[in-house]
C-alpha cells in the first residue's frame, strides 16, 4: 500500500462566523525521508490547494511536517523536520527538459497563490524546498530547534521554488545572498531576528502557538482577510505609489460589504461581530 504523502485534517473553529469554519492542517508525511518533497508531495499539495480554495469552510491553512517515528532498535533517531528540501533522489541524471515541466507546475506557487491565509509550522529542518514552502506561506511559526537554509548551492544548484525572490523580499538582499551563496543554515533565534520566523517557541508548544494564531485569523471575516492578504501582497509586486492606490481602492470597496457594517456596529454596541463573509 502506498503511503499518503500529505495528510489533510480539517479542525473546526468553535464559534466561527460564518459558522462551520475550519483550519485545514496539512501534514507532509514522509518522515523517514525528513518529509522531502517528491513529485507525489507536489501533486498532493496542488490538490490540497485546489480543495482549500474551493471550500468556503476553510479559513486558514496550516502546513507542518510529520514527526519522525521512533528509531528501530540499534538505529539512529531521525531528526524532526518540516521538510528537508526537494527529494534529491529525483534530481539524479535529469536534464533541463526533464525537470522544466515539474518546476513550471510546482506546489510552491500554488501555496503562494492561495487566496486564504497560510501558516508554516516549522519544527526541525526546513531546507531547500522546505524553506521555500515555508516562504510560500504568509506566516512562519518555528520551534527552537528549527533550522532554515538554502543548501542547493552544495548540489550545484540554486533555489528553484521561488526562494531567491522570496528570501530577498522577506530578509533583504544581503542576507538572501548570504543564505543562497553559503548554503549555511539559519537557527531559530536568528530566523526570528531576521523576520524569517514570526515567532519561536519550544517544540512542545509549537502546535498550540501555531493553531492559536490560525484561530485568531480564522475568527475574522473570511472576506476581509482575503482582501487584507491581497493588499499586503500588492506591496511585493507594485511600486509604492501604485501600491498605495491599490490599497485605497481595496479599502474603499470594503465600504460596500456587509461585514464592514457588521464590524463597525459590533464595535459600537460592544458585541462580538458575527460575520457573514461578504
Ligand atoms: N531528499 C531526499 N532524501 C532526503 C533529503 C532530501 N532532500 N533529506 C534527507 N533525506 C533522507 C536521507 O537520504 C535519509 O534517508 P535514509 O535514511 O533512507 O538513508 C533520511 O532522509 C534521513 O536523513 P539523514 O541525512 O540521514 O539525516 P541527518 O540527521 O544525518 O541529516 C540533514 C539531516 C537535513 C542535514 C541532511 O539530511 C541533509 O543535508 N539533507 C539534504 C538537505 C538539502 O540539501 N536540501 C535541499 C534539496 S534541493
């Protein structure tokens, strides 16, 4: 029986409005290979993205890596990992024509292009394509033993899942250059300092911290959250003056939504807002 490379669990958000909201938790499930992303992982992630996009109940997506199984007697315990990169075994002997279709249809861009908020829950190694998957998410919550890095340079490669661009955007040009050219890993404390991680907590607290952030976001209007994501994203693609105009246009348009009136009235009446999602 073939192993499911991605486990999807929809966790209900109690008291969400509109009712029935869930946090969709995706677990990369190849722990014996440190959750390295092979073709099947990409296919499963693409499908999960399509499903999440189509399902109004999904308010937030959380992506995590499966924990390593206990070591068999006499064997070394495998380390925790979010994902230790693209599956290197799929690179051997391939030329550009072999890999181009795969990289043109990869999951990193699907995750990046989701209209809904995404959180990477990073415990252990997030290397190469693993760091890139975390970078494709909106937020990264890491454990103290998280290690980020882009070691592709050691394979005679460079990041190919958007890593050069998203690292330069998130960390700035100098640090992105350092990571891409040295391939050195960045520990959790440094990741926090650099803004690569939004928060760092002990491994035992990671799930609770990430799910709490997911829940906080899942309790907002799902419509307004999508607008918020679009507006902040515009900062990455547009020059400042155009970005300001894009934000203003999104902001003004929100005055035609029911959720704006619901939110404002709830504040004035000191009640919790009951969003309708439009
Ligand atoms: N692709 C395929 N398999 C991988 C992998 C990857 N990116 N990363 C780890 N694995 C596999 C190993 O081959 C090993 O498999 P095996 O037990 O069947 O031999 C298993 O995962 C455990 O990895 P191992 O290297 O034994 O663990 P470690 O604790 O000694 O080292 C790392 C951990 C993360 C430092 C090391 O696995 C590593 O450098 N991985 C590659 C990282 C990388 O270059 N990623 C970028 C890819 S583009």
